[in-house]
């Protein structure tokens, strides 16, 4: 991953965006020598969001199991049958 100064982003935004679209490598933007933001391409961002949504769903499911909020196979089939009508 490469690092660029915020001033470089200001001066060369179009060039950085072109390179980002081409090589898909995130760019760390620093301000006053400290990490400030990551610049990533749209496809990578959307994949990360989809992955996060999936992982959050799995975590909610694991919590439900831990808390005993489960249904039997027959109950699940009955609920699914109602939704699929």
C-alpha cells in the first residue's frame, strides 16, 4: 500500500484516482505526518461492505444460538413455506 500526503491528494486528485482505478491498490492519506484516511476504489469498497454485512449476519446468528433463540427444523420449514407462498 502506498502513502501520499494530503497536499498530494489536493494537487493530483485526478492522477491518484486514475491510478487507483487501474491498480486497485488502496492509498493511505496522511496529514501532518499522521494517517488521516484511506482512498480505495469503488469496487473494493462495495466488496468490503458486502463482506461486512455477511459477517454481521453470521455474528447475529451466533448470538441467537448462544441465547437459545432457535427453532426446530419443522418450525423453520413452516415459516419458510409461509414466506414462499
